C-alpha cells in the first residue's frame, strides 16, 4: 500500500456529523493536509476520552491512522479550547460563520499553513476581542486572498485604470471593483461608498491591529459585510447559512439588549 | 441495460432499506434476504410495526414528545410537578432522564438544536411553544438539558436570553466528569467546569 499508515497533525474541528452508533465524522482543517475528513470512533459515548478534545472549534494535536476509506483518529489532545466561544452566543455565531467560509472555499486539497494560522488567530480573537465584526470580516477578506479569490480593489477589473474612492461598483463575476466609467449605470451591481472602499482596502492589506484603529459606523459595517457576502455567495454558488443566523441574532439581540445589560468581554 | 437479476419486490425492499441511516447496499441486501427466508409472520410483524409507528404516534400538544395520546402520559399526570420543565433536544433524551427515576417534573422536547452550519435556526425548533407554556404561568424553573457540546451550549445560551425577561429560574445541567472515566484524559473545558462545580464531600 502506498498510503501512509499513520500521521501526527494539529487540527481545528470545523464541523462534525453523527455516524453509526456512537461515532462521528469530523471535518478538520490541518496545516499540512488542508481540509480532511476523519472518523472518530465512540466519541458520542459519555466516557469517551477523546470527545472533549474533538469538539467543534477546538485546536488539538492528533494521531491519525490511515484506513482504506476514512482515516481514524487514534489519539487527541486539545491545545486551545477557546472557552468563551462556548459561553457567548455571539462569539459562537461568528466562529460558525468563519468555519462555514473555510469549509465552503476549500476542497480536499493540500493545506496551507497560512490558512491554518489565520484560522487559529481568528478563533483566538473571537474568544477575546470586543469588536467581533472586525475579527470576523478581517478573516473573511484574508481567507479570500490566501485561497486565490482576492478581490481586486486597486485597479478597475475592466479597464485596469487605478481606482478612485468614488462611484465604484463591485462585480463578483469579474473579480473586483469596476470604475464608474466602465460600470455605466448597471443597476444589478452594488455600488461601493468611498468609506466602504477604504475599509475593504484596509481589510485586504493592513495588519489586524491597524484595521482595529478604523472607526466604523454601523452603516459602513452593514455595507461592507453585504458586499463581501455577495462576493462569497457568487464564488460558492450557495447562500451562507451561518450569515443568516448571525443576522437573526443581531436583530433579536437588539430588542433583548434593551432589557438586559450587554455581556462583557 | 442488463436484464433484472432480482425480482422487483426484493429490489424494492433493498432500495427502501438502503435509505435508512447507517445502512449501505450490502447490509440492505442482507436484511432483505433474511426476511425472505425468515418465517412468514416475522415479516408480517415487521410490516405491522412499521405501519403502527406512523399511524399511532403523534406529538404531545404540550411538551412535543412523541406519544400515543395528546397530552402525553407525563403531561397528563397530576402527581408530577408541572412547575418544573426539563428542556431536551430529542425524545430519546426524555427516556434517559426518566431512567434516573429522580426527576418528577415535566418535559419539553425541542426536536433539534441550533446548528448554523446545518441551517437549523431557532425558528426550526419548538422554542415558541415553550415560551407560550411559560407565559401561561405556573412555571418556576426551566432546566436546560441540551447536550454539553457546541450546538447544545449555543441553544442553551439562546434559551437563557429568552427566559430571562419571563421571570422564571433557568438552570443548566451540571457539567463535569463522567462516572467511570479517567482524570488524565479529561479535556480542559470539562475539568475546568468540574472544578467550578465542585462540592463538599
């Protein structure tokens, strides 16, 4: 057999589904092998030694045995568990969104350590920072870049002229922004306000700490997230389920927050 | 197209079996051939059981557990404490809690958990009927007994927020070390929660 019999790897659990009597199939993201699916036997039993180390959004060190169809997790030991993701629904919802993006944009191809690092640092941020919006959409923009879907934000995708802040539209099919001259007045493409133009470019090129200095109004946040979501949906050819949940939660929370004080970070 | 090797009824049964969870084409064929060779009344009993399953089972109008009657025997039982509601994900969880013989309240079955990746949101669960039950009054405490995993926790957090303004006590099942386990294999979150929830001995 040419296949490796056994390997060690670090991994973050992106999602899982029940399988058989007490097993689960896990979708992992690993630094070397990218997205892999593995079988974790018996982890739904209450005395499972691996269950807590193989929860969604836990970073673990694994020993995996190669099998004919699905590799099997032999050992698991958690490295980081991102506890506050499990104690704050808004943090959890953002992590689900990040996981859905990564799962949706990757096939079962070779891994990229940079993507893994981005995932780990994002989970860390989502379990600590106050501005969850920034941590989430910074991840989204950087992920697009790392996976080869980088939207063009500096030159018009049609005429290649350098873009000015005003009057551009986003054309997901063309892979980026279109200048006002080329766009004409196509009503189907969303326009990008000068502020959103600025924020998008920051997210794409500046370190997280620099992006954190931007002052973002709710209006700009909504605009930027809608532009990015439109871009994702075009590429993925399906809607993002966790984005809908995030929006529901926000709407719902606003009414509830009027009654209860906001949970601290 | 080759000619059909197996008679149509056999193929049909194999096809039906292979739609069941965890059953592949091989297992499906084995089951079908077993029934073909088994005594006639065994197949008849299976057929009857299947038919009764859908004909006689309904959902309790109060707790949404599966039942032959509505309200279900638990909800109709006056000796149980109707001011104490245990919220679970699935009907099988009711069975698990009942096995303890120590819970004398009533139940509420959500029929799922919030799972954004699978597109299951709060509106897909029996949350609104629970809130309605509480608004009608008489409920002191709601025990949230969803599973101690990501989705179960998310659902519990969501419920906690909705229950807070209703003025009922909302509690969560304790999380900690399972009986018969080994401390050295415990994960960090379980151990932390076990520490937080420690008791005098």
